C-alpha cells in the first residue's frame, strides 16, 4: 500500500479552503442546441472554432482524469479532500457529456468533428490509460498522471476565469446557449480548481515530477489547442470565412475574443512556485454567482 499522509505544500504560501463550507457536486444541466448556428460568435469563425476545441479535446481527457482520481481515492485519508474528489469526478462526467452534445450538433451542421474525436479517444487511451501495471510501477504511473492532470486543471481554471470575465463575447452576439455552456463549465473549473492539485500533493507531491508534468502538460495543451483549431477552421465548409488560419488566430487573440496563447508560457512560473496553491488564484465569488444564475444549471 502506497500512501503519504499529508500534502507536501509550503505552508508559507499555500492554504486550503478552510473558511468555505459549500461542497463540490455535479449539477443537472440541460442545453438545447436546436437554433445554435455553426458560427455561434457572429463574424468570428476562428474564435468559434477555438471554443469548439473544448468539445473535441475535453471529453476523453476528462474521463481519463476522473479515472485517475478515482484510482487515487483509496490513498487519500483527508475526509474533505475525499469529498472534493468525489464531487470533482461527478462534475467532470457532466462536462464530458455536455460537450459531446455540442459536438454532435456541430456534426449535424456539417463540421467534420469525428476524425479528431476518434484521434483524441485513441491518444488518451494509449497515453493516459492505466496500461495494466501493478505494484510500484502502477503507483508511479498514477502519480505521473495526477501531476499531468493537476497542471492541466490549472490551465482550465485560468481559462475559466477568463470566460467569466469575457463580457465582449456577449457584445459580439455569441449565442446564449453556447455562452452558457462555456461559462458554466468555466465556473465549475474555478470552483474545483484545487482538487486535482491537492490530490497530486497528497499522493505524491514531488517537485521534480511537478516540474516535468507541468512542462509536458503545457506543451501538449498548446499543440492540441492550436492544431485542433487549425483543423476545424480549415475543415469549415463555409465560403469566405476569412484569411489563413494563422492570421485569423493572431487577430482573434489580439482583439481579446479568445484567451491569449501566451498563457502556456506565463502560467508555468506561477504554477511552479514551491509555495503555489490554486486557492491563491483570483476570487471564486464570480464563479459561484454565475453558477447560481446559469440557465442550464437552473433549468430544472
């Protein structure tokens, strides 16, 4: 049995959510895609397809992350962290199914999304599966996956904060259903931003592994983000959608319609501070307020 009783976090900077009482739990959400157009941000095909990356890349990754955290659960003896991990797994399952619904709608509109979805399924299974290991090798691979997912969750929390504050998406006329999907998802990413990190620190927490997995996660996410966005833009059957994909990507990021690609560089030093903890990120108030009024989360 492999276990480490306490997270290896520098107490000078890290803090847990000791003053917060609400629990992380999956929400019953409902989305109707009937009148969502292919370019749901009017006049912004590249920005639309960069958001579509979420529908193609995230579902399989979220399932792999949930599997790793479920595998780690017997090694966690902190009652609150166990509760958070259980709620996290439930939220990630709802995220995956919701994005798959959006993916299916895009396919109905003529966007060829399935080739990328199949590649992601193959990639996640081959790279992030449990590989049938046992003993020390099984534990080491679990720690490696937890490190990767903790770093990836840092980026999803950063993007979640951006989405919650991106008022220009409303001004651009983004379809309200898709806007609600990404903001609801972003708010829950902010809400559970500490869970994967705390699980990694509890089960392993080695700094060398944290550095290695952060660099791998940053590079992988950057490649998937840009590569999938390029594929979707080029595969878009719409005529006169704009100039070359790279020019449209630069334009969208400069105008603030999408998150800046520089986050894959600027966030690494923050995450790799020995005293870093996700609770040191921005306020969670905006996320909690949005979840209280999200149309999809309150449809029932």
